[in-house]
C-alpha cells in the first residue's frame, strides 16, 4: 500500500489483478496536478482492502485484468455506493455504456495516455463526468425509454442562469468548460449544479440530465445534437 503524505491529498485506489498494471498506473501520479495545492496519492491493494477503507472515495478500475468486469463494477457499487469509479477498459461502446450505468464516473480506453487518465481523475474529483459525449447521448436515449416513477410530476422553477448551466450539462460539459462558456467562476458553476440537483432530486449529473429531459425543463431540440463528439 502507498502512504498518505499530506492532509491536502486525495487518495486514489488502484484495482487491477495484474501487478505490472499497478506499476504502470502509478506513473499517472508522478505528473504535476493542474491544482498545485492538491496531491493525488495512489493506494493499491486487493478489492477487499480497498473497499474496506472508509477514507477511500475514488477508485481506478482496470477492466482489462478482470474476468467478470461488469459484475465487478456492480459489486463495488453495491458495497460502496459512495465511491467514484474511474474505469479503464476496451474500446467497446456497449461496455462503456454498461460501465456508466454500473456507476463509472469516467471511462477511458486502454490506449489512453497517462496525462489523459490523470486529467479524467481530476475531472471526476471536481464533480464532473468524463466519457465520450456521443455515448452519453446514447445513454440518455436509453434511460429516457424507461419511465422514471420516482420523479415528481411537479416542475421545479429554475433561474435563467440555472437553465444556462443545465443546458451545458446536457451537452456533457465539465464545470470548467461551463465556467469558460458563461464567463463565471468554476465555484459558481458548482453552486448552480448543487442547486439543480437539489431541485430535481438527482444524485449525479447523468440523473440530473435524464430528469431534466423527462420534465422538459429545457427544449430537447439541439441538446442531443450538442453531444455529437
């Protein structure tokens, strides 16, 4: 196991069944973070050790080393629903979609460079989702086909700025991208996202997107087109 060296650090679990992959994943943390005040500390171990660690909130999962990859993600979600998953796996659209449904906050293919993996981890830590926008579009299409009985029939009132933020969330923009687009600070975007989740009863950005579309809080035309990447 790797030690925690700083009170300002964030510990990131590394789960893979191949020791050599652990060595490769640790190189991600040798690169300087964009936020110079933060420090990412890799923590390796068995699935049991990582999931029993209450202070571990983020976990990088290497699907390529697992036999029952999607079942493993579902197991992690059942045992630790609070943990945020960064998944590395094959370039398979179906696997990506199933991984996101199983709780992945980020999905990268196996050829992703260490810098890209590091960036995805930082995006997840910031509260956003990292995934191909075209696949998020497919995911929203799939979820919209299933009636959500848990959603209240009442329409929450949104401010003009909240609608602008929600519009950009539906195009899979990160908080940083939304801040740049609207000319506001990233912390202000986070505050708007928090209020949107409270108003809609959503637990994450994907659920927020689905509930927004189900409630017709924003016009659907143009929203899915914006996720064509």
